[in-house]
């Protein structure tokens, strides 16, 4: 689908919300893994339409160095999963919980390297005047319009990353989105009917 055709289908964040799961339904779905984690999939209305926020992890981190991800992390004991996603987004990119409206969820996924059960919550945000990336975790905050993600979507083998099966990827502005983040991004785009 061309970006122009996509924008005829997805004119606003309201269009996106209609294709999402209810958060309680998503949390109830079975998923393998040993540790609960949650991510926020922040979306805002940008100049080119709905735009998704990602982070590039610092290259000196022990796990997933330099990879593109959504803000998120492990759940603290007793913490609700939505609260985990909101807390992590505030810690990683300075997104205040009061500026976030969770509009739905995606089906949970497993991170095969860390064996995390990842619960993704999709949120509408107002883009802040400036991002405040965590200096210990985030190298850069990235904003990718959905039409750019659609135009750069592929299923390919990533031999350099030891992934011999065809897996979703997005190559945008010199950045490679792959792994669990690409699976979640693919799911988002499928749920709203643009791939």
C-alpha cells in the first residue's frame, strides 16, 4: 500500500484506536516468557500524519545495545502493567503520565533473547517541545511517521544478527527496527489495516 493510500485509511489517531485490543483483553492473552515487561507505543499527530515514537538504546548497554525499541521495561513487584509502561516512558524519554492517554493495546509478545513477556500499550500523546532522554539508557528519541514505516516495511533474513528466518524489519533514516519491536510495529500496522 502506498503512503497516500494509507493516509486515506488512517487519517487520525482515532482511526488507529478502533483497530486495537482492549488493554484488559490483551493482558489476559497467554504469552511465553519468564519476566513481565511493558512498553508504551506513543503516537502523536505529526505534520505527515500519525507518528510513532521509538528510542535508540545506548550502544554501551549490556542488553540490546544500540537497538531501536519502544520505551519500556520490567514490571516492578505489585505494579500494574499499564503503570509499568507509563513509568518507563517517563524515565526513558521524559513523557509525563498526565500527557498520555492509553487508547488500546496490542497482543503481548516474547523477547527471545531476554525471555520477557512484553505487554504493549498504545497511547495518544501531545508531542512535547523537547524530549528528555535518559542519559544512561537512551541514545536518541526517534519519530517515524506511520507512512514512512509502511514504505520501509520488509520481511527479510537478518544473517548479521543470526536470524535465518524471514522476520519483519523497518529501515528508516538509517535505523533498523527489528526483533520484538518490529513484531509489535508490524502488528500495529496490521491491526489498522495498512499492511
